[in-house]
């Protein structure tokens, strides 16, 4: 976890209070940030107490163009089981393409900016040191501009992506791209904050845009759909000004690690398992997969393994998994399994493999093992049928999936995922587990 670097800094962080009004920069203005992070900021203050947001896109500039054309407002559809709740969000002042690095440097060098939030996905932290493709590298340039401008006010970098210890991951990515002087300046001026985020956000449709226009009269082309449930746990280690997110329902805590693990291993792990096993069984949506007894049995087995690794009361875990089932069963969310299946080579490293390790190996973790086997079987099926899949290492995976010998195939696939190669007992267990998965 990232913490203030000196006793004085630690004291000021402990005494820090949310500020009335300010400017926040957000990197990665995708669906999730517009359904989760931005509503919390919008609800953290109004009028003179409001925080305004300058946002930058991810890989594509398209959303910047769409939002600019409609005054940077957008509709949020909260999809409850018995109907929709619609609201318009007006927290964005500007949305710029990621390529506008000069604007980012200018903003971060402004003393009014005291917080940068990020939703750049797991793979965004491993994009390297080239600012043309790497958000952490662009952020390093912004911090250099702040240092060179002589700004002494602290600034906080807040990672809002599904990664364990996401603050430390962000810290390392930024520092690896920073110049030596900025690295020396960093600890005295920058707080890096870990968070846990949770809100399911499926893709919106033209029908969802119509729902927003019908409810509000606003012709929206940047609609976001989400579920009623939302959770944000934020490490309370700010030295500078920040929005009063706790007034909007966020939890400010000393250590977010146990909350991260609960969410990654129970929600995200089950999501990935349903994405792979559910599609193998012929399903397209989460509500269909969780209603399939064979897939549900796999999810329950995964949860049994994951629960055994979490130092939380059984009653709390019972309530959390019961809430997950209710969320998964909501047919009106229509969350597509293929969307969730993306980037499996990255997600397995935080959603399944740590559970297997913590349980003592594949022989003691049949539920988590099923998630790994579902992924290897899924990518093999996709390659065999000539159907594309989304993964940053798709070419390597496709080559490995074409191997005819099952053991050689699984070994090659897992070697892509596991640094140093997969152990033989895991390979053999995955080969065996593939044969037990439900098929259409």
C-alpha cells in the first residue's frame, strides 16, 4: 500500500479533510468511470462546493468528440429489476483525447488540481514508457511539469482499476517512466492511493439512449448503463485537497487490501468463470450462466476456495455472495459474457492463480482450478472455430491453442500467463479439469 513518506506527511494525511470545490483530472473516460467514479465526484458537492472534472480518453478519441458535441453531459441508466432510474451527469468541464499531452501537462501543473483519478484497465499499467501509448508515462510528464512549475501543494494519484494493490502498481508505472529529478521530488509531493471499485457496467444500446431522451428530453449519445449496487473503498492517505467522496457513500479506510481481495476473488473471479464456462455451455449473458445448475456449481466451488483465503467473518461473506447472486440474476442487466471474457491472460493472474497458491496447490483448489481450465478450454474453442477473442497476447495464445497434444497445449497456454512457466501439477490438473466443464 502507498503511504505518506515521512512522519510529518503521515500526520498531515491523517488530519486531511475533504475540500469544498476544486478541480480533478481523470484519465480513461470509459463506461466504468462514467458509471462509478464520476457520479461519486458529482455527488460529493454542489454549487460552490462542487468539484469539476477535466477528463482524457483512453485509446480512442471518439468519446471526447461525442461528449463535446453534447456539452459534456451524459445520461446514466440505473437498471433495477423492476425498472430504470435515469439521471443526467454534468460534472465534466472538458474531455480531451489522450494524445493532447500538452493539455494534461498544463492541468497537472495547475495548483488548483489536487487529484488525478485513473480507470485505464489492468493492461494500461503495463503499457511501457512511451507517452504515445502509456497513461502512466503521460502522467509522469504531467508531474514533471508540476515540479518545474514549483507547485508545492500535494497531488494525489488515485487508481480505480481492478488490480490488487492498484496504488502501488500505479506508483511503479509512473516512476519507471519519470525522469530522475521527478523521481527525487515524488515522495514529498505525491500521494498514490489504492482503492477498491465495484459496479457492473454493461454496454449501452440505442434503446438505452432512447430511454434517456424519453425520461429527460436530452438527446444523449454517450449513455451509460449500470446496476443499482455500487461500492468504492478508498485508502485514506491524502495530504492535499480532495472531494468529500464519503458524503456520496464511499468508504475511507486505512487499508483497502482485504476489500480488494474480497471483490477480486468473489465477484471478479465468478465473472471470469461464468464468461468462459458459460459460453462453453452455450450462454451469452451473466443471468443465463448463473441460472445454469452446472455453471452455478462451478461458481459455488470457486467461492468456497476463495472464501477460505479471506480473513473476513463468515456472515459477511455469506451476505456478500448472496448479494452477488442477486446481482448476477438481474435479467435486465443483460451483461454480455463475451465482454467480461476479454483480457483473460491478465485477469487470471489476480483472480485465480493467487487462490490456488493460497490454498496450497491445485489439488486443494478445485473451484479456482476450474476457472483456469475454463479459460484454456475457451480460448482453444475460439481458435478452433475461427472466432476472435480480445486479449493483449491473443497472437501468442492462438499459437499455443493450436497444439494438438492436450498437455502440450495447456502447458504452452499457462506458460504465457505464469512468469517462469507453469508447474507440471497445475498443467496436469487443468487438462483433467477441462474434461469436466459443461458444454453446449
